[in-house]
C-alpha cells in the first residue's frame, strides 16, 4: 500500500467536497492550503451555491474540468458513499474524510463504516478517516487539515501519527513552540481503511523523516505493528510512542501466579522494549524525545559528560542521570588538566562540570569546555546545558557569533552532543532567529524532559544494536483441556527437554511410602486432584518428610482435605526434597493483544508479594533471557551474593528458552504455562512444580 499512501500525502490537486462558508472546518482547510502555498489547484464543491470562500464552486466532482488527486470530504454521513462512488468513477483514488458519525456512534454508524470500508477495498481507494482532521505534509507544503495551523509552519524531521484528532493541534502547537519541525502530521480518525501501520510504513521510506512519533489509544494489529517497528529499527529510524488506555487482561483468569505479575501496561512496556520502540508518558516527552533523537541519533553508550554554567543544574542532572540509568564517569586525568587551564580557579573540575557564571564575562568559556570534555576517552556523549536567548541584547550580532562558534564545536565534536535547556519554555522569535542564523542544533526543552529524552536515546541505541530476528518455533501436536496439574504438566515439560525433579504418583499411603523409600529421605508430598491449581492454599504441600510415618500421615491428611472439598481424581505426588539455590518463576500467559507473554522472576510462595519479574513476548532467545534475569532486583542472588554459589546463567537461559519454545509451540491452545519454582543451584536447573491451563 506504500505507493498509494505516498500518492495520498503528495497530491497535485485537491477538491474540498462539501465546502461551505458556514463551516469553520471548511474555512480552516481552505486557508491552510492557501497560507502554506500549496502549488496545485484547489477545487471547491458545493451543489447549493456557485461561490464558497470567495472562489467559484462546482456542483459536483464530475463538474471539475481537470484531474483531481485528492478529495477532502466534509459531507453528511449518509452522503459519503455516493461521493466515493462518484470519485471512483472519475479515477480519484485518495480521500481524506472529515465526516464523523460512523463506528464511534453505535451500531448504525458501524454498519455505515463497514459499507465505506467494503467499497474502498472493492475500488482500491485510499481513505484517511473518517472522523479525522486530515494531515499536514510540512515537508511538501501540502496541508489539507481541518483546524488552523500556526504560521509559519516549521518543517523538520519528525513524522507524527496520532489516534486522536483533538490532540493533533495541541501536539502541533507544542512542537512549533519548541522549534521542533515536522515532516508529516496525520490525525488517523477511525482507521477504516488507512491504518497507523500503513503511515509508519510510509514514514520509514520518507527521506524527510528521521524519527517517528506516535500517539496510540490502541494497537489494533500487533503483528503488523511489530513488522513495521522492526522495519523502522533496521532503517535507523527511532519510533517514540505515547500509548494510553488498557484492555481487560484474560491472563488474570488463568490458574497461575503469573497472571498477577502480568498487567496490560507491563506487557505494552515489554513489547515496545523488544521492538525498539521508545515509550514516553507525556505529550511533551513525545515531541522533545523525538526532537533529541533526530538531533543526536544513535549514542555509542551510556557514559555522559556534562557541561553546564550552573552548580544547581549540575546536581539536578546528576540525580536525573541516575534515574535514567546514565553514567557520569570521572574525567580522565588529561581532561582534568586541560579543563583546569580553562575554567576559573574557584571552579571544581568534575563530572558534571560547572564552569560557573563566569560565562557572562567570557562568552567562549562554555564552548571551550565542551571541546575538552568531548575529547575525553571515557565519554560516549556530551550533555551541554544551554538555552536559546529570549530577548535581544544591545548587540544581537555578538549573540549570533557566540552561537555560531558553539554550533561549529558541536558539529565537529568526536562524540554526539545533546543540548538541553534549563526549563521547558517556548522558543521566542529572537531565539528562533538566533538558532536559524547560527545553525545551532535542537535544544531539548528543560532538564526534566531533556534527561528523559537522553535516557530514551541511550536505551534505543542499545536495542537497535542488539536487534535480532528469532524464528518462530515449530508447532507441536499437543492437546489438552481444563487445568493440567503438576504430574501431567511436568511430564509434558520433561518430554520436551526441560529438566524436572523426579516424582511418583501415589494412590494410597503404602504407595507414597514406597516411592519415598525409593527416592530416599527427606521427601516432599503434594496434593493431586482434578483441576487443582494452587496446592499451597489448601495445605497441600508437605515438606521435609523424614520417615515412613511422616509420609503416611501427610498422605492421609492431604487426601482427607481433598475429600472434604469434594475433589475428584484424588492422590498424592512424592518427590525428593531439594534445598539450597535460588527459586525462580517462569510463566507464560496469553495477553489478549500481544499473545503469549513470558514472566521471569523470583519464585516460590512469595512470588505475588515480591512481584520481582521481567516480561518478554515470545519467542525469546538466550540473550533476551539473560537481559531479563539481569533486570530483576534479585539478580545479585543469581550472581552469588554474600558468598553463595553463583548460578550458571547460560544453563538457566537455555532452560527458560526451552520453556518458551514449548509454550509457543503449543500456540493458540495454551492459556498459561507456569514453572514455579524453577530451582537454580549452580549449574543444576530443575523444575520443581508446573501448571498448565488450556484455552
């Protein structure tokens, strides 16, 4: 569809269908096209009058004497399909539909929307909307957009796609106020035909776009979103996304601890992290982060050298750097020596570097310090704290020269330089002029948002460097229903190469004692019954049984409890007791949007209390599992904290990958699969309990 989308966003002629002086939408759209110097003809269509907006109006599309590339439609809901039918007969393939009253209004509107979608598919029409404001192609000066556009329209490298018409203008106004130029801004409307992923595909190929910014209310087709996100990553184009809202999570109904660890928002975080999509939490961060990424691109690492003219700002930056996972290493000795020759004697040479208010006397001080810090071999990137001036000084030319000199230093620096302002204020007209004449780079708005953006840039750079494709596992011919408790679930795990603790099913006390004798004491005895999920909740797990009488008593008590609950399929499971090591949980649940999602965390009976877990979408490889293990607060336990035996993390990762492959191989039939605990003791990795819930 990319060629059709390209044609939609780059028409040579436009017809405004339903144009009228009575509509602010119509007036704004017409003025936007005129004010932003659209090069082609704009035809006005209104069957009830011969003049609209001071121009000649045609009674229909058929009456227009020239070819029309794009129809911008503002007619009543019931009139939309007739307009599409007339346009299709004339060879018009591109449509922006402002008209509302479709799926967002109820059953009848949804029926009409389906009719529009079916007609568009049948006649190969590209339709943006309905119920959308249109788009702004700032790179090409094409602006069929239904709300006023601030002038002058600032063109730049950010492509913006929004599932909200109401917020589109707010985002546009903020980006222009912060001097962040856009290549394309699109309000998607109902996405009846053209989807967010279609527009992302276009922006990946668009030479005017370096960064893609998304406002998402929902992700309708996660498989398609994943495809275009990976495509953007391979093209070196970051995607920054503000995702709001949540849906009911089916996994909460599953008989597994994992469901308590996996929430809608956490799954979105995991999906975006794996796809290299940067998630932000505000509209300000959406634009500021996109602007910084367009300016600095990929960062080689997290080690940041900071140059500021303020001690207070240095302390704020140091605190925020820790929150963002950025490192502020000490400067190399040669850097310290060079800086001491530059800064005043009363300044302290350290990272962050405060060159002091002496910058008011020596206009070159900040720039010269930047040059030195950028040469430091232990630094990956530099943060320069500098604001664009708001008010013209008595001699503006001096300001221009100072910014020109620092702009050259930034361009010639051997490492990326991110410029951040103190606060997030609008860029004044004088500041805009200074930036334009000096070719000074983008200035992120405020320390708070700027540090968030810098942290996001570092994380994106790492995800981009480690992006790999993992082949889907082969489907497995495994079927089941209801809940498979431990003895059946463990057998399936063992069949697929996952190490499982030995166990024997016992239908009576004599069989339990015989099994215990074969394993050797101490042993563990567990309750078994049809559909029994959490055994511990009913006292169905007995540990440390050291002799035949202990086993016999435990078997009888557990079975009596099960009979009191009117359970069926009553028996017990006997296993050798394991001790030492670290207990993990590895669980897979089905998210209603993203599908099978794996949680890895500290396990045992405290899993829901500790809630120490990392999430990944399936499939996963060993590298991703190692990363997930490293994210746990309990990761030091696996590394051998306080003299304990360190875990063989490669062996752990191999077992976890096999669990993921089994779950993914089962596919749509699986609701949840949980191993809890997975005991890790040095290089021994063993599943001590398992549970499977079938879809």
